[in-house]
């Protein structure tokens, strides 16, 4: 695309006011946003006055890079510009300004730059489990609700979902007017009852039919009988009075429990020095609402939000609070809203104008925070699609009206009226096929072989037609299991294919090998560990059994084990193991990054680390891994993972019963819904035999809510619109789902004829390795390069406590020291007259045979007019530890030298026990690079 079309031009050149842009798939929204940003720069707008928000870090990096390449603005200005995700931007806000924010909710704690972001669901689940156990001991009065906690993760997700809606507890109640949302919306509920309880001609109402399962539940004896609720034979409607009575259930005790467990979890996360993504948004929101001066100071002249359909309610409020003058441009497509499990709310884009008015009114209730009007919304619909053939575009729109169940009633006309129809701006025809087979996986592989061996299947590259390759094909699936099974089938037939996207990182080969070594480091005779190590060393089954039985382990492996035992950091062990096996790829880099993030500054033993690996494997925890280097292989991925991507050929697979559409999930015994508020599905009755009963009030209230297949239809739409030229929808003959049966296309049954291609097995030598070169930069923590010290120190926990005090005191000198180390730190900081920057993250890219990014965090930067002091706190008792840290301080020195080119830079170690400040002579960068593994 060289020139913008008329609609794109409007967006690029119109900067003042509020814009809502409907940007369907393939309509060039990235091009439009990039050029709008560049156009603002050409109009002399400073990059720091433009906030550009998108959904993922990767998307933010890509936008930044496009802007950098297409403008003459200095690189460091683009690198520092606020182009990020909402979560990242909120993290920056609370890092810089949020120190005392918890006090607004009555919590006597602080948020520091040392506060970590907990990204691992497994790790947070473990923290939450410990917290729950503490909470139970402290609050026996909530015993009834502990019995309901069949899954602690559901409760954690409930808390996080409340946070992103702005429903926030305070010490003595709820923040602002958020408690009313816990009650639900009776007025809207009455409307919903009237709508769903209306008879369908001579047939019973939708609601009465949904209540048919009432009799199969185990309710308390005081629950109304089925006939009282549904009426006798021939009745068309349910009893409205009972529905309203159920809605008005007394939930005071439930709200008290939710308040206490939510509020004290906020306290717990601060005490343990971590926040999750939802809490980033929560604290930034509270800070901006309460600190009026700051809200105006850090606001932006222009705000652009990409993928707006993926935002949640608190993010919409934040966009209002962060805009100084109402120049807001949101770009999205309601048809592609597929992240409700990450708390996205499609109503943000569907009811944008209504929600803006509502939130402005509530935010201005006690203070005039939003000073600009929000009544005038400029709506622009992008209608030209530059990706797909017209046949695929037209067919994809029918996905939004597919029936999920045989009896589902859809108002297709209403849905179609909301769709912005797209016109193809391509020069090729699209092809759509629906195929079912007794063996779906084999049929997909057969079709892929047919496509790649037939010259009639083509795509355009660099202006010329060429035959399709494996890399042009993507197989999309609703769930991971089918994709992984298909990958295994492809491997058996020698067809190159790889499952991409969210990866079960700890089931990959690098993780399995590292886990094996951790096991034998923790317990010398670990059979699980030795089995993997011996297999990878080339020992056959009989040899391995003999070694395990006699415990006569190979001498070279024993020596290597002893070497690893001398390594005192987890990332150091990981690096050595990966180097030994020649593993240097995206997976090993991500494993090292995750382990460094999780276990840095933690007093965790090998047993707990092994448990962390095992929990990740057991829960199938996924991590996003950058595998952007693509060979000539078929891509297999989930539909969620394919969002934003495009391929010449797309297979939408496993469109089978109970898979696609996926049935509504059970979200646990405690639930929240905007319409019905907070509810409990079970009730505990303490009688002669204590028993959990189904809660009849929650049961019938839930039947008034639509079961929620709209997102499944949007998922199908997203999947279809990934295809450029060829689209295939596949199913198993005996398991076709209602989606597949409802497709408005002739369906073809086929039988697979997959040809097996020859496989080559790699040769293995005992404890020798083959190098594999990396595709992405390896991230190495600077502190992992430190030589081992002989100092005994005073423990990691003491070090963390001391560093936390140092950061807090640098920000707030009212804090009082409690020991001699802290008094020495106070004395040091009191004598520094320049600007203090605490806990500053830094990165230093270096190049060897491989790309490496060294990462670290500087304890304190003292900046004056011409000089920079780097101060690194050490709690060791001996000043003889100076030399091992010389490399670390030197890396900090070289990092800041690239930033502060006109300043003198001096690195120091400050020994907190003695108060001694020792200057470090930096090692030359070339020397450090040569010694970096």
C-alpha cells in the first residue's frame, strides 16, 4: 500500500476530537495508525505528547519500528516514546508516581520500583494458595465460603475480573460507588426477563425452556417446586415474581467475604513485593482518580488505541483520565473481540458513545477530572480489504450468524445490520471449501500434500506468482490438543509442521533436559533425572537400566554434575546446561528469562524449583515465545494465536461437537456478571449431615443470561479472515458441530490418502552435543556473570529488605531506619544533592557469534549537572567482595555511557554494614564481551 484510501486519509489527517474507527480484517489499520502518528510528528507534536496503546508488547515494538523506519525523528526519541500496552504504561505510572497509592485504599504499604510483575500463572497460583491458607486461619467466620472453593484459581480470576471493572475494596468498604455493581442491575434484569420470557407464538418462552433442567438439581427443601416456577403443562412463561425474588437475594455475607479476601490479597501482594497485570491497572486508576495535579501533568495531547475491542472497562476509564483535551482515536473491530477470558469487554466498542458519557459523569461526580466534552464522536468505517479474495470476505461474514445449537434463536437481521461490509482490493479470487472425513487429521495432511505438489495452487510474492510452499499454510484450531496431535501425525508422515504461539515451555526439550539435571543436583540418585540424561547421552535402554541399578554413573557426567554444584545461581546452571548441549534457541532463552524473573532474589531451594517445573507441566502453562524465524514448514496454531496474522492457505480444523463451538465454561461456585452482580452457585447447610446444595436463586437468575456463543462466532470470523486465497473448514464425519452443519456451502466427504515421506533419525554420541544456532537474541542477566564470592553474607532475605528500604528512603525521607545498615544508607542518601533515580532497569545489546542482550537493574543513580554516580548496595560483611562485582558495575557503566554521553560516570559499591563507599574501575567492554559465554 503506497497511498491511503479516502477513509484512511480522514483518519491520518484528522487529529482533533474523538474518533471511533471500525477497522475490519485486512483494512490496513497498522498502516493507518503509523501514518497518523507520523503526520502528528510532521505537525510539530512531540512524541511524548502522543500515547499509542496496543494489545501486545510485540505489536507495540512493531509499531515503534515502523515509525522509526518511516520518519527522520531521532532514534532515541522513538525508543523513549510512550508506545506500549496499557499494562506496561500503567506499570510505568505506578513505578514513577505510585509510591504511596495504597494509602488511598487504607493500606499502609508502598509500591516501589522493586515491585515485580508476576507473569507466571503457576507462580501466582502458588502464592495465592499460600495466601488462602493464611486467610482461612485468620478468618474462621467465612468457613461456609471455604467449602465452596472447589478451585482457588477461579476465585483468583474473580478478583482480577473485578479489578479491571474498577470494583475495588477499601479498608472499610468499597472504592467510590463500585459496591453497587456487586448488586447487579435490577432495571436491566427486568428488561432481560421480559425479553427472554416472551412466548414464541404458540411455543413456550426461551426462558421457560431453559429452566427445564430445574428439577435435576439438588436444592434446599425450601426451594420452590418446578410447577411453581415453570407452571403446569401448556404454560408458556416462567413465574416472573420468583425471578425477581431470586435476583434480590440477600448477599451481604457473600459481599463481606469477597471484600475481605480481595482487600487482604491486595495487602498480601504488596507485602510480597509483586503485582499481577490487573493490579497494575487498578493502582494506576486509583492514583489518577485521587491525584488531580498528577492526572493533569502526565496526561497526553493525543491518544491512539489499537485493538480497542480487546480493552476492558477500567482501560476505557484510563483513556479518559490520560487525555488532557479529548483528542482520542480508538481503532478496532467488534467482530474480532475474542479475549473475554482476559477480561476484554466487547461493549466498550459496541456502546462506545454511551460508555464515554457514563464514565465521564461518574469520574466528574466529585471533581472535574474530564474537562472536555464526549458527546461528539466521529465514526469512520474502513471498507477496503487488502488481504482476502471477495469470496472469502463474503463467506466470513456468515460466521457471525452461525447457530451454535440446534435450538438457538438468532436475530440474523440485527447482527447483519451491525456489520461493515468489506470490499476486496485484491486481484485474485478466493476459494472456500468444507471437508469432513472419518479421519480428519489424515485428511488435512492429504490436502496439504496435494496443495504443495500441484502447480495450480499459487500465491503472489514480490509481484510474481509462484507455487505454494508449506510455509504458506496455516492450520488453525479452537484448542491446543488437536493442534499438538496433528503436529505428531505430521511428524510420523514426514510432513514439516510445527505448533506455534503459546508454547508449553516446560515440556520442550531444553526444559526437560534442564529439569533432569536439576533433579540429579537435588538428589544424586534421581531415576527420573538420570533416565533423561543417559538417553540424551546415547545410552540404550539396557545400559541405562544397568547404570540405574548399580548406581555406577558415567565418570564424565559425574564430573559435570560436580561442576554444576559449584554454580550458585539458577540462571548460571541453566546457561551451563544449555551450552553443554548446544541448545541456543528461542525456547532456551525464554526458559532462562522466566527462571530469572521468578527466582531472582528468592530464597527457593532446588526442590521448590523442580516443583515449579512440574506444576508448569501438569497445568500445561503456556508462554509466548518469539519464533519469528520461519522455515518452510506448515504452521499449526490456535485461533487466538493467529489473531493479526494472514496466510495464503488456511484450514479451520476440528469444527466438531464440544470443540468448536466450545461449550460455556464452568467458572466456579462464585461468579460475577454485570447484569446479575456477585452470586454463589452453591449453599452450605450445616445440619446433621453437612451438605452443599445448589442455590436455586442463582440457578434461575443465570438462566436469564444468554449462554454466550457470540464470542465463538467471532472466533470463527477471525479464523476465516486469516485466509488470503484458499480457505478450508474441516470436521470429522460423525462429530460435526452445529457450526459445521450450519455453513452455507456444499460440504464434501473425503477419505485420506497421505503418503508417508522418509524420516531421517539423528545420530547420538554418548554425552556429546550438536550445536544449534539461535534465531532470537539471548537475554542474560548481568548479575549472572558475577564470579562466585567467598563472603558468607547475611542472606537473600536481608538483602531484599535492605534494598527495599533504600528505594523507599530515596523517594520518601520520612521513613525511619530500623538497623545500622539502614542508618548508613540514610546517611549516604542525605549527602547526595543531585537527582536520585532508583532501581533503574537497563539493557546492553552485545554481539558475539550470537546476539545477546545483557539485562540488569541499577540500585541508585545519582545525577548532577556533569556527573553520574552509579551506586550498588552490598550487604556482604567483607569488602573483599569488590572484585567479583567489578564486571557487573562495569556493565552498568557502559550502559549509562551510551545514554549520558556528556557526563562523567563513576561506579561505586556501597557496603551497607560499614558505610564504606568504594569506587570501581570499569573493565573495558571488549574484554567483558570476550568472556561472556
